[in-house]
C-alpha cells in the first residue's frame, strides 16, 4: 500500500478491463448527471414560484409555503399509511415463500406477486374507483358511526369511499410486490447454519425466524420499505383518480375532504396551468424531490446504524 | 432440434408475410377518397381549451378530408396556455373557455399584422348538466339558490325544506348530500360557478374560477365526476351534458318553470345573450345571460371561443384560418361536433354573425 509500490508495480491493462471500467464510470456518471439535470431544471423553474404574486395561487392561499404545506403533509401521510399496511403483509408473504410454503407453490406465488408490480397505475386507479371504494364505503360508514369519537375516524363519512384511507390501501397494494420481492431475497440469504443452530437449540420454527431470519433481514426490510415508500410518495395517477382532494391539512381518514398529494396535485392542475402557475406546480415538484431525498437519507442512516447488530456479520 | 432450426425462420416468414400484407391493405385504402377540389395547402397550429379537444379532433378530421393539402394541429394545453401561445405568436388560433381580457386585448399579437387585433368568436356550446344519484328519486327540480347552498355546504341533507319545497312530489331521503365537484382546474367549473355567482348572487359570493372554491367531494375530470356520482350514494354533481350517460339530470328553475337541458335550450341562451360591452364591434365575446327568465333557455352552459386575428401577418395563414373557422362555425361543422362531442349547435343567427366577422378576416 505504499506509494512506491503503487508507482512501480503497474498491472498490464487488457482492452476488456479498460472498456469495462470506463463503462461503469460512464454509467455511474450518467445517473449523477441526470439527477443533477433534473434538480437544476426544477430549481430554475421553481424560482418564480417563491416570489409569485399572491393572486397567482388558487384558492385562499397567498404564498407558496401555505400552498405546498398541505400537499407535503398529504404526500407523507398517505405514503406512511400505505407503508404501515404493506410492510407486515409483505414480510408475511416473503416469509411464507422463503420458509413455509412447499417449493412449487412458493415459486408460483413469487411470480404472482411480481406480476402485481407490472400492473399499470392507471389500472390500479380504475380498480380503486370502480371496485375498492364502493366496497369499503359501507365499512367506513360503520367505522364513523361506532368509532367517530376517535379523531382519525371522525365524520362526516364520504359517500363514495374515495378517501385518503382508500388511497393508502391502493398504494399499499402497489408497493407490496417490491417490498415482498426484496424481503424474500433477503430471507433466503439467511445463513443456513444460523437457522439450523437455532432449531438444534430447540427453537420452534417461529422462534427460529424471530432469532435468525428477522434480525439478519432487518436492514433489508428497511431498505425494501424505503423503496416502497419512495414509490408511494411519487405515485401520481392512481392517487389523482381515487382521491377526493381539498387544500387543507386534514387528519381524518374517512371524509370526502382529504389532503392532496404533491404528485397528484401536479397531474390534476398541469393541463390547465399557464404562466407562473406552471412554475408553482414545478416548485411543488422540487419539494417532492427534497422530501424523497430526506426520506432516503433517513433510511440510509437507519440501515447503517442497525448493521452492527443484525447478525449479518 | 430440427423443428427449431426450420421452425423459427418459418414463423418469422409467416409473421412478416402477415405484417406486410396488412400494411398493403392499409395503403390501398388511403388514397381512395382524395377527390377534393380544394386548393388550400399549409399547416395550421392551434392550442387551447381541452374542453373542445374532442370537437376539434372531429373538425380537423372533417376539414382535412375535404382539404387534403392542409394539416391542422390542435394542442389541448388549457385555455390560458392557448391564449398565451397565440399572443406570443406560437400558434395561428386559440381555443379558449373564456374570452380575452382587456389586458390581453391591449397588448400586441405576434401572429397578427402590425396594429391589428384579435377577436373572440363563439364556436362551441356545451350544456352542463346537474347530475344526481339518489335512491328513489328520478326527477329533481333545482333553483340556483338551492344549488349554490348545496355546493357551498349550507344545505347538507336531501330532505332539507328548500329542496322539498322545489320537489313536493318526490320522496327525498333524510341522508347527507354528497356534492361532487371537479378536482382538476376546469372551464366547466368556471362556468358552473359563474352561473351560481350570477343567478344566486346572495348565496354564492365567490368569483367564478377554474378551481372549485368550496369543500365537498372532488373527482378528476368529467369522467371522474360521472363515476363518483354513479358509484356513490346520495350524490349530486355537475358534468358536461354529453358525458352524463344514463344518470338522471336535474331541471333548473328559469323564470317560473323548470327547464331540462337540451341542446336547443343551451344554444338559445347563448343566442339571447348580449355582447360584452366596450369591445370592438366584430368581437363576439358574450356576456352570458345566466339570470334569464325565458323558459326556452337553459342558462348553465359552457361557451368556448376561437380566437383569431383580424388580419394575419402572413395572408396565406389568414386564408387557412378563415377557411377552417368558417367550417367549424358552419352548420356542417357544428353537426360533426354534435355527433362527436355532444355540443349544442349554434343557432342560425349566431352562425351568420360569426360568418360575417370571418368574412373580414384576412
């Protein structure tokens, strides 16, 4: 590792080495360049929005921050609700496939879950309006009647079921395949020795999973969840179609007034936007960019801090 | 192995054969109907209101069939965007749900000859229906005040005495009203709120805008509103009448009678509305008379304008625009749009007025 050694011994580079290393360099550089190009575009196009005339904002809002605030809230709220619903189910499916199901069934089930990922979001949107919302609406009515004293379930109940809770269910279904696929791969990576050791010590299958598989897979579960969260944060069409939006911060889950998400708001208002209106929408896009970045950084920090205890080393 | 070796080329050959033969069939069909005597050639670019996109596509198809040398593009970029692009000279005409503002008229138009202005021509009338879905109710009468109270949230149940007073024979349930509005910015919302603002000025104090000003249920696009009303319970909403489908539509109180929407009644209110004052004589911007008391008129309509120059910087473009808009505003063009997009055809009088203005365009 001394500098002398580095200068004297120089490996002969074959063409394949050079081509491959420059190919990876280009690939790595390209993603940075694309990201930078998007960020710069958003930043430049957003500038007019921050100093926009109060009259340019629709509704009662008079400045950009009060306009984007409820949208950021709605984006994070719906995505986190989706994550809460999707992650336990995804872990369950992944464990079933990796440790419980007969091999043949496991393979088929794996394909089926992957198939869900290939369904276009418009189809999920149509399914949300046409099937899911009417299906859950009576359930919502009962929930509001019985548990209306609990703030998130307070009324008045939506007559169509097109609420943020329904959106969260749709989003959960959409992010399920990606979380399941990654969890499944991670669980299959659990060292067989760990599993056998646990079983040999008298652990039941559930105890073995709790002691050997889950701790080993925790960083993977977290990064899978973060990938799912990223998709839920940015989902546009399904939310735009299913949600009945308003312009405020609303915690209630079952009313027809719901905080909109950033991506859905852009999709809804871009077709008729002009002038500074376009800049305002792009500036909300910049906020989504920032939110996603923060979420990913948070996830990285969590994974790195947990690695030491995971048993993976 | 043998099958693989010969099978693959055979499959490719068959597939290619099918693809080629289907191509040939297409090509044979196209030049069959180019019996046009038209001498017009060129490309026309327009942009604007998405509401009239379906109609524009039908008009473009009709016009290009008759004039094979002409290519017309219409980009549904929104009314505001369309006017902006036209003023900046990016397009030859604009489609817009609202007429040009005084401010826009005071500026210069890049496509037009120096010192000439642009005019608004009403070419697209679409009635807006109040749609509802309430169990056991097939007919519903509404007046502007009650409608404004429902959509602003002042009336919340179907058996409210204001609604009962208008519908003494109906069995109205004691259920919450779910009022659906457009969640995306839309000219339909602007015309609906304009109607409420004019006809129920005491109740509806918000100014007309593309964005719905109150809460309630929101849905994306006309189809979204129609879906929400269809699938929900105790629903009411507003949508372009052509898209209302099998839903029941409410009658609006005009004068002393309740008027159901018909294309004729919608065209009638437009024909009966005065021109906006203080504009050039050939600018046909309409001050829609939403407060009409004539029961032959249905006041809840959306009117879109074609915005064209009085005189084009390039006379050849002027010829093209003139021919195209003349076709749009003709009886034939209106019939095409009625079939394709459910518009209410212009009355003969309005058609003549538009044609008279177009005759001066160059």
